[in-house]
C-alpha cells in the first residue's frame, strides 16, 4: 500500500460538473483529490480487505439475530421502546438490505481493524462507484497509470444485480433525501441509477415533501403511493420523528430496513467483541458504563464482561477512543493515549448520547495524511472500496476522497 503522487486529469472539474458531481469541491476546499492515489497489491485487496469485510458482515448479521432477542441490548442501543417490535419484525421478515460501508484502519500489513459500520445511510457512494472508475480509465488511457492496473470497484454492477435480485422487473421504487444537500442527492441518484439499470422504476422526492394519505400510506409529491422507499435519512432520527408511528401500518418497504438501526449504531462494536472476542479484524470495545462499573467494583456488570475487560485493560489504557453510540462524521469522538486526550472532534452534536470505549488503532500516515478504507458491502458481499484521508486522526465530513488502483 503506497500513496503515489500523480498528475491530475486536464479538465476533470468541468467533467465533474457535467456529470453532476457538484460537490467535488466543498466550502472552498477540495473534496475529490486526484493529485495522488493509493496503490495496493491484489493480495492486499483480496485477503486483507475484501474477504474480511464479507466475513464481518456475516458476523454483524449474527449480532442482529442476538440483539433482537434482548430487551437489555435494545435499551443499550437506544432503540425507542415503542419501535423495538418494528425493528425486530423487520429482521424476522428478512426485509432486504442493499448496501453498507465498513470503515477500516489499514496500513498495508493487515489485519485491517474495524472502526465502525455505516450500515444505514453511508455516503461517498457516487465517487466510489462511478467517478473513481472514470478516473482509472482516463489515467490508463493517458499513460499515467501502468498498463494492467485495475481497481477494486464492482460497486455499481453489484447494486444493479442486487436490485434485480430483490425486486420484480418494472417494480416502482422511490428515493428520498433531505433537500438541498448535493452529497446526499449524489448518493441517492447513484442508487436510482442502479435501480433503473436493473429494469425498475426510480422516482425521487424530497424528504419534506413526502405526505400521508387518509388510509395511512406514504405519498410522494405527485400523490403516488410509495410502496418501496430508499431513504437517506438515518433510522435513529426516523424512529424519533412524528411519522414513525405510521411506518408499521403504511405497507411501505423501507431501504435500508429497520433492523439496520442495530448495525449503524456504535453499540454494535461491544456486542461484536462480546460475541467474537479476539477476532483479528475487531478492536476490543465495551460500553463505557460497563468499564466504569468494572473499574469501580460497583454496578451490575456481568462477570464475563468484567473478565473480558481485564484481559485488555492494558491495551485500553495505552490508547482508546470514546464514541457516542449515535454519531456521524466523527462528531463527539475523543482519542486518548495513556490517559491524555490527543485529539477531540470539534463537532459535539452527539455528545448527549451514551458512549462506548474502543481500543485505539492509529491510522497510518502517508505524507502527513491519514487514510480510512471504506469497504462497500452490497447484499452480503464486499464489492469495492473508497478511501477518505485527513490530516486529523478523526475522519470528518470534509475529509478528502482519494482514488485507488491495484498494481499489475
């Protein structure tokens, strides 16, 4: 794994505008950055990223099957009591999933370490699936990349196949996101593009324009019934929205399904560690309250949890990360080393939520930048990667997207 300086494509910004990639620059800073790219070997891609991501997703599904049977875990993951049956029922019905993105710390040596799972509303889909593939083709044609170079990127094709497998031809799907957010719209349009290619109808409606019929069905801005809705709106917000009480009786299939609320929650991480302690791709993780109880000798922490904490106490003391169970774009995350804060997110929007403690896996440094590998899951298999990098130890909303290639 190397970070290689490369010349930019002439006129790529004009091309980005032409294809609707309007957020390639955001707030006066580059978001898409092709002045360099990350190079991987095929072995690194297949053995250190692709296969582990697919296995981790299977483990996450096992975790969901465990969580939905536990009122205690539903409580700890802050699933509102009124909607726990909604979440559990969506799992029992096997409501279909479409996509998700694991975030890994990986330095080219392995094993990759799971930082979190963006399983509900992951963005950076368009730039991962489409724009970086166009970059590869253009740079190969220009002789910038060596002949035979490839990219781990079957995301779009996998999405098309997934939609075709889940829905009958010519089924009508609706897609929604908060109005006025180009990045969110780019993700939704990438999904709609895949659905159309799969032979499905794909209709977009701004989130705030979705209405409710007299008989409790969701309607789009043209008063058409919404039978299937892909919503780029997180379940943790939706389950606290006034419209949540209408979901169960609406007859609407939601994508991602309600059970994904359990995977996009950082409370998943201590559950995974409890179920698969010592797995090479997992970092030790615990609910913060359990650690406080174990260290004080008070509270109702289970003996096995206390023993698991003792086995990694020294590792956590050397470095750990404190994360709210509900948080996005690095908000309210704090990194500690030897008891001292070494970095803290400026965005504190999620500070009121319960927290977990996860062992610290430092991101590798390449020319003062720290990359995070995003491994895309489509259906139940890993289909590609995207990379975000930042000078900060905490990847944030404006961290740059970097293309990658596989050396021949």
